[in-house]
């Protein structure tokens, strides 16, 4: 059976920030948190993007706020988003 996935917690995000600021590699951060390197890479990439209102860089509290906002927004069901897919069934 595969591994069970759980969302990153605020504490884990703070630890990612601390270790990343100390110059640790994504592999080392993943090993410390017992998380996949891909999870760390996605987290840093997704929540470090420069915008008009943000100079860029990783901030754990901002990352948590963005995650909460994305989770509230949700995503449409696949069949709603792809009517052609529904027609094939």
C-alpha cells in the first residue's frame, strides 16, 4: 500500500524556512522533516514567487495563508470542468 499524504503544518513550514535560510539543501530539509524532496521543492517553488505586491522569497506565514485561500477556493469536479469528458461516458 502507498504512503498516506498529509498537508504541511505551520510548524513544518517554519522549519522549512529556517533550514532553507541556513542554506540546507531540499534533500536535507526533506530528510529532517521526513517528507519527500518533491514536497519541499513544490512548497518552496509555489510559495516563493515574486508578485506585484510581494518581493519574493519564502515566508511560512504567507505560505500558510496562501494555502488556506487555495483550499477555500476549491476546484471544480473534473466532469464539470471537461464537458467533452462527460460526453464520452
